[in-house]
C-alpha cells in the first residue's frame, strides 16, 4: 500500500503539528468531558442516594415547644396530595467523652429520609441502640458494638452502636451557618428509635414533619394552613442546606461545563483548521503528483481526510480518558467534593450528549481536512502541481505614514507577516486570549474569596468567641452571662415576606464586637432608626432607604411595618438587621441565639450555653474550602497554560516553517542566529501583549459572570488584586517567551546551502 | 595586483551513512583582487561547494581558506556571520528575496548588520530599478528580481561578490544585463566577482577561468583579453 506508507511518512514529517493538534483536542475534549462529567456524576450519584432513601420533599417546622401532636400528623397525612408524612425530632446532643456535637434524630415512623446502611444492622424501631454516621464514627474511632452516651439537656442517652449509616439530610452537614465547610470529625448525627428515646427521657415530642408530596410549595402551604391550627414554617428541598449545597454544586458544574470547555474546544477546532490548511498547502505538490500519477480525487481526498479522522479519534479518546481523570480528581470521596459531601455513591458518569458532541467534533475535524484537501485539488492535475502561490502582499495603510520609514526592517517584516497570515495571527491571539482569560478568572476567584474572608473575619466579626445559646434557655441566666462576659448579642427570627422566608437578625452591639457593612464593604453603624435590609431583599422588593417594608414572624399572626434605614451587604443569609432597641420599639422580642465576646467561656459552666466556638476555628473551617478552591484554580491554571503553550508552539512552528527560506536568506546575508531569533520572538511578543490587553478585561467579565452564576445565593462582589494581573502577565509572557525561544533555537539548524538551492 | 583569496589544500567531505564523498578534493588556488572569476564544470563537480566554502556558508573538512589575509576555515558560527555580513555578497539562481518586503526594504535590511552599508537607493539606481523601489518582489520580472538581489549584495559594500548560476533562470538579454552589472563592479569598483555557471560562453568575460571536475581543479587560466558581457554570444 503506497498510500499507507505515505500516510506514515507524512505523520512523521508533520509530527509536531500532529502532536499539537492531538494535544489541543485532548485538552478540549478532556476539559469538556471532565467538567460535564463532574456535575453529571454528582447529580446521578446524589439522585440515586435520594431515591434509595426516599428523601423528603418538604419539612414542616413547629414554632412551639410542644411540637406536632398525633392529631397534627394525622391531619397532614389526610391532606390530598400528601403521599407520605412522618414526624421527627431533631436535637443537638453532645457525645460524652469527646464533647462534640451530635445531632440526634428520632422518627416516629421510618418512611421518609431513611438511612443508607454502611455496616452493621439496618435501622429497626424495635431495637434498642443507636445508629451513627459512619464518617463521624471512623474519624473518632467509634466502632460497631461500642457504647456511646449522648447528653441532651439533663438526660444521658446511653446506647450501643448497632449500625453505621449515612443520611441524605446530612450530606452536607454544617453545625451552623457561619461555617462554610463541614467538619466530619466535629459534627456527627445519630438515630435512636422513639421507644429508646422515650424510655430515657420520659417524653415524646416531635418538632418537625417530613412530607413526600408532588404538590408545589404554594399549594401545599395553602392546604396545610387549612389543616393545621397554627402557622408553621414550611421549607422545600432547595431551602435545605444539604440539598441546596448539592444543587448549587451541580449548577456550578453546569455553568463551568457550559462555559470553560467552549474556550478550549473552540481553540482546538481553530487550531485544527489553520494547521490542516497549512499542511495541505505544503503538501500541494504531493497532492498534485498523486493526481498526475492517476490517483482519483476521491482516493486522494479520502487519504487526506484520514489524517483528520486519525487525529480526531486519538485526541477524542485521550480526551475522554483525561476527562474522567479530571473528574475523578474532583468527584472523589477523599478529596475535593468528598470534603464537602458525605455520600455513599461516587461513581462517574458523563452526560450522553458529551459523547455526541465529541463524535460530532471528530466528524468536523475529518470534514476540515476533507475541505482543505479539496481546495488543493481544484482544477487539472497540471494546476494542482503548481505550488500554491503565496498571497499577494498588499500595502498597508500605516505604510503611508512618516513613522513607517523609521521602523526597523524586522518590525516591518513582522508586521507584514502578521497581515499576510491573518488566520495564523488570529489563532495565536485567541490562544493567548484564552490563556489570559482563564488565568485572570481563576486567580480572581481566589482574590474574591480571600477578600470575602477578610471582610467577614476582619471587618464584620470583631470577636474572639461565639457562644451559642441552647434553645429554650432561661432569659435571666443568658442576660447575666452577657453581662459577665461583656458580650454583644444577636437573636434570629424567621420572617415571612410575600410568602418567602427570610431572616431577621436583632443585634445588641454595645462593645463593638460585630459590624455590618454597606454595599461598598464599608463598616457602618447599626442605628436605632430602622431596618437595614440586605442588597438582595432591597432589589427583590424594590426598596431603598426611607421606604417601608412589612413582614410576619413565623408562628405569630401580627404584621410588622418597619422603615428601611439602609441597604447592607449580608454575604450569606437573605436577612434584615435591626438593633435591639428598634426591635423593642416595634414590639419584637426574640431569645438570644449567640453571644459575641472576647472573654473565654467554658460551656460546661453554664446550662444555657450549647457550644462555644472560637473565631479561629471558624476561620480554619474555611481553610478546607479554600484548599478545594486552590486545587480547582490550579487545575484551570494548568489547563490554561498548556493551552497557551500548545497553541503558541504549534503556530510558532508553522510560522517558522513558512519563513524558513527567508530566515535562511537572512542568515546567508550575515544575520546572526540571535538576531534572527529576536525577529521571531518579536512577533510572538506583540501578539501576546495584544492577547493580554484584551484578555484581562474579558477575564474580569468572565469572573463577574461566574460569581453571579455560582454564588447567586450569596451577596458577593468581584475582586481582582493587581498581583493577579501582574502574575497573569508574567506567566503568559513567560510562556510566550519560552515557546518563542524554543522556536528561535531551531534557526541554528537552518541549512543555508540546502535552502538556497531552489524551490523544492 | 594583490591576492585576495587563497585556497590551500582544501577538502570538503560529505558523509552520508557508509558513503563518503569528497565534493572538493585537495584544491589550491589564488585569486586577484578586482578580477572576474568564472567557475565552470559539469553538474556535481563541486562548484557550489567551492563557492559556499568561500562565502562562509560552510567550513572545509581540511585545508585553509584565506581571505584578505584572514583564515576563515575554523571560524565560529558568529564569526562566520560577521564575515558574511562584512566581506561577501551572495547572488543565487533563485533570487531569495523576502516576499513581504518591498524592493527597497529588501536592500535596506543589510543596514542592520554592517556599518559599511551604502545607500540602498544608490544601489537600486545602479541596477536600474530605482523606479521599482516600492514594489514587492512578486511584482517584478525574474531579471529584475535578480538585480534586486545584486543590489542587496552590493549594499553591504563587500569586497567579494559570489554568484551561483546568476543567469540560470534568465533569458539571454536580461542575463547579459545582470552580467554586465557584475563586470562593471569589478572593473570600476575593484570588487572581486566569482561566478559559478554551466555556460561556457560566460567564461569569455572572465579574467580567470577555473574548470572543476570531480572535486578537483582541472584547469586554471588567466585570460588576457576579456569580452564585455554584452558581446558574449549565448
Ligand atoms: N549536503 C550534502 N550532502 C552530501 N553530499 C552533498 C551535499 N552537497 C553536495 N553534495 C555532493 O557534493 C558534490 C558536489 O556538489 P555541488 O553542489 O558542489 O555540485 P555543483 O558542481 O554545484 O553541481 P550543479 O552544477 O549541479 O549545481 C555532488 O556530488 C553532491 O551530490
Ligand atoms: Mg551548484
């Protein structure tokens, strides 16, 4: 097979081009498949988990101490459209010996939000024992058969660990809202049967009802209002931290998956188009010869199209492997997503359409080579045999200016070359652009997060200890504690505005331990003149300072009307902040949830203290989160740099090959290797600078878009430090100079004698 | 007249695999300053090899090449570049102009490598192409392009001009014009011009004729009477 031999030789001859093309496609497909497999895997795995455990659709919270009665649950069950309902008690307990928080669950029936069994016996309400989260158990060296004691109020629940389990409601389990990342070793959860609980405590109370229903929240709310005597708080799945976190992680994945790979795939295809065209132009004589030898057009076209197919298939296969590798780095029970979610399933799946897109891409690549060859085969064999005439050089507009004559010949040469090879230039530019955009966005993401943490922990939180107050604590003892530690306090209420739940935070800040910030992240004083609403609420309800806004408190029927005193940034919860004095004026009263203080408090000294956390610990919990962030940023940055290197190298080699004869001529005339190298580097540097100039604002825009998409539930801002710009500039420039030097180094090997001989 | 070029026992050996081939085999000769030298010989004789060694494009395997009293046979790459930039001008069969530079820019570029450069416009005037200075090479005829490459070689103001088949791609009339330009350089400006060619007739305009065969010098003659380039029959 003559053509087969030729195929092999051609592949060898253009090996660097073929390798670049394969690399680009691998990178493109890899990022594409990887990023989409990430969310698809999370979605499939979590859905499987939800299905298996019959994860609840709605949660109904009781606002009074008695909880939900037997009549209540019967009325909920009888509501048309409610498929299943079950009562639940969830309380925070402290595990004896370890002094860590364990959230204890008691189900009156075991139908909804069941457990996934990891080891031991499955939950059975007739058995006397405790079922404990396996991750917490492992990290604290608790094993099956151990006896543990959970302290709740004055009771001690002592039981044998019968099973290690996972529960979907604790998939993303944080102890309280100030934490961003779960700490699996510090916060666990457990289940005991209602009988076990009742035998020890002597009472049976359920503060929640879990509901399975296909109704919408509004419909269900209306029905429940009729069925139940008091107003209650109804939350749906996406209002639950665990589900919401997974959902936003998946959404985030979809956003990334739809955006970033486009840059890579586009550049891969563009690289392919330019490179294939160059190769076929170079091969024109060969193509013509084959034609003159009597090969049919179809056969020649098939031969050359095969290159595209070959490159495409190899690149796509490697890309899919790389994609799953990337995905495994992220979707992994032990690393990135694993530090966030506690899930039983971690299988990888790529969306079916990613394979279709990949296949379409391979076809497209084949088609590109088909078109490039067809272009060369136009006309008779004699015409095909003639070398491709170089495009005629046109006089550029700037040449008319005076300045032109002052330019060095190298500059002139490079400018003309850029204009002669517009496509190639555009490609290099796009490569640099992509690299810069990705770097700025990735590093900017880190800047934004750091700035956010800074504001959170430098400006907002000015205390050392946060003392969480136990529910139903005695007001007197809380007040005396506040006085004795010179504390500031916050109370939190759930409020209802237009049917949606928000948070009302009542602050009593007299020691300057807690601050609120305005839109520009400036600390402002919380005065007694009205309510400070967060930006999201202000936008949603179209209010500004001076307007009025009204809300209802869950569990009460009164409507409160308050004056908006200002708009503030509340990074996490959608909330309204008011001072305690203003709350009193309006007749709003709520128990203290947390005391901010600089004095150390020992939780065992006070009955009313549930837990004391140091600000230091909370900051540390963010470190895990930042770690994940860094890993993600590194992946993106590395991909960006590879992208830059491959594109620039490929095009650099192309430009070098095209100008080979001219470079040889310069050498003959007496130019030194270094001088010629400088000429080659010059052009790359110009293009790189142009790419950087355009790329930086684009990167900023991408970051703003990503933040708005990814952190829509937070009130974030974008922040890009100048160091990010400097670093991006240096990195991109470094890559460009490095690649240029590699190519410039080639000119040492130019064979002048050979090059002067003739055309072919 | 003074001696400008001296080849002393020069051998150039090419090795490809097992084969070794002496493209030049122990060649020695001397050339006078200001003379027109024509190198003749059949294809593969070693003419281009000789010219390339003289021009510093390559170094001999053994022997010495002395130009202007300086031994160029073991110069480093950079020294060879300097030598090419300052001492020799090349003219090839395929004009080897840079397509993206105008005629004027093609000539002007030598300014960047040698301080001796002369005014490019003067050189273009000399080869009769002043009016075409803003054209691109692609817009000129073959003979015109060849004259641009002569102008480029001249602009460096070199002592020696080396031409490998300068008229190979030209018809007789343009060929004669190109040769005439070269001859004038020797006669009027004292440049040493070495022309490699297949064409026996060109030898009639030479002061010195070197015949090469199988890498050796077959004959070395000095002509007493030389013809003008325009009087040569093609
Ligand atoms: N780079 C090389 N490697 C191996 N052999 C070479 C190389 N260059 C030239 N030769 C051989 O050296 C010999 C002399 O070559 P040269 O180019 O000097 O011939 P020439 O006299 O110029 O021929 P022509 O008139 O055809 O141009 C030839 O036999 C050629 O095959
Ligand atoms: Mg030759």
